[in-house]
C-alpha cells in the first residue's frame, strides 16, 4: 500500500475538522474500520466465549481466538504466548504478582509509573532490593546497567522506547546482560509496539507488554506476551471462571496459559477491535510508520531548536519530542496550543522520578503518529512561536 498520511486522515473522522492531534504517546485516534468492526461484532457475532454449544457462541469464540492469533503473529509470537489484559498497567501488575523470582529487581529511572510501581510494590512485599538504571542523553545507561545487573538480579524491566524522551533504549544489550546473569527480562513495549516492527523471537525478552489504545485499537484491551515456559511457571493472577480445568471442593486445576491468566468474561469486542487495528497497521507497514514518524520528529526537533528559549529534553529522538521553554510553563504552552486546535501533553508524563533527576517539574510533549503530516508540524511550530510572543 502507498502511504500518504494526508489521505489516511480521511479514515479518522475525529480529525476531519482540521484538528491537529499530537498526543499519540498518550492514546491514538481510531479509524472508522475499527469502529465498524466492533459494531459488526455486537450486531452479528456477540455471545460469551468458550462456554456455549450454539452457533453464536462458536462464532464469538472463533473470532476471539482468531484475534489472538492475528495479534500474536504481529509480534511473531504464538497464540498461547499472548495473554489479553486491559492495558500495560494491568500487564505489569499481573507479572509483578505472578512471576516468582530470586534476587533483586532492576528498573530504569525513566520507567513510566505503570512499569515501576507494580515492581516497587513487589520489592516491598517480598522484601527485595530494587535498583534504578540512570538515564544518559535520554537513554538507559548501558554502562550503569553493566555495573548494576549482576548474579543477584532476579528481574530486569526496560522501557523499549521512553514516553518522556522518545528514544529507543539499548534493549538487546540489556536483555543479553540480564540473561547472562540468569535474570528474567520484561520489556515495556507501550511506546514501541505501535510504531516499529517487533519480533519477540529476535528480541528474546521473557515478557513484553503493550496497550491496544496506543496503536489505533480500542481502550480496555492490552497484551502480556510471555515465553511459553515463563507463563507456565507463573502463578495465576485473578481466579474465577474461564481459567480452570476442573474445580472440586478439595482441589482446583488451572487451565494452561493463556487462559490461566484470563479469569472471567474477557473483553471479546476489544480483542476483535485490536486485531482490526493490527490489520490496518500491517496494511500500511510498520517500517513505513517508523520511517514516517522519524521524519516528522526530525522536523519537530529542528523547528523547536530554532525557536529562541526552547530546549528539548534530548536530541535525536525517534518517536516524540519533549521540551521546556524559558518563557512559559508547560501547561501554558499546552493551553495556547489547544486554543489553536493542537493537542499536546504537558506535565510529568507519569515519570516523576525521572523529572526529579532532571530537576524540572514537567515538560511539553509532542508525539506524532501515522496520520500526522508536515503541515501539522508547521502549525505546531507556528503555535509555539505564538506562545513565545504572548509571554515575552
Ligand atoms: C512507556 C509507557 N508504559 C506504560 C504506559 C501505561 O499504559 P496504559 O495506561 O495503557 O496502561 C504508558 C502510557 O502512557 C507508557 O507510555
């Protein structure tokens, strides 16, 4: 498929009135195809899964299974390695509870609160040490990782692409380092899976998390990928219907993964919707999306660097740009941009320990996606100039 972002905008009714949506690291807009697919599910295919012996139940079960397969193939995983959860936050809470480790936990200071807080709670409950990997030029310091990850490490968690800096971390090296020390590795893929090709076999992380809503999919559906043996060794998180082989008064036998981790009625329409989003992304091509975003991010960085009083948090980002100014608070920047129909995020980006290290209260973050154009970037840069004029 030829990739023409200005044409793509037509697939997204919410963008039709000329709004410039540049807060895609928070969530993405939804193509009509996805909304139609979810509507079709409810109008023609809806039933509970795995339980009924009638046609509709078989249809809903088959669509749910097909969706799992489509999403698994998207990251080169197998269906039984893919657990449906609500989002990255739930995936982290699940694995923090279920993964049994020995030794300390290592997390990065740039980690999103959803990544670090479940692990901090795990450390507290299990009386473990937790070490932070520092940031250097917007990336996890590999040098520090080599010092901190040792034989006493049980679990290493890495953000693949930070939602503060928009740079890819040296994940391959850190995964290798963790495995050399017999530690598990989990990769927070919330910002990477939506925008670059991911092959879990090549990545070799033990676990990977991501959220459907950040990749055109619906809210309320996300993924915890885990290697087969890792998932088998994990204890169930929530218990209830749908995740058991048998229940007797004196004994319960759990289902195999992934059902073992999916207690209760799942988000069937969400899974069907996310599979539709995956097909949409695949149709455009993940390499095209990655290339397009990098180009827009270059334009944003160059434009911001030429505005007096603006400082980007890092250089050579690939998926988003965070910046501060010496003329306005990030909230004021976002508010004036909003008056110009431009949506960006301002604040601490759920990474307060990172903000503390940078010694700033917050930053403005501009994050494009596949439907943004150079014209959007120009409008954004002009609006930042306006902010400067207003405050100077
Ligand atoms: C890097 C990163 N990790 C985790 C999350 C949490 O995602 P969710 O709110 O979908 O659980 C986000 C959301 O912004 C994120 O950017």
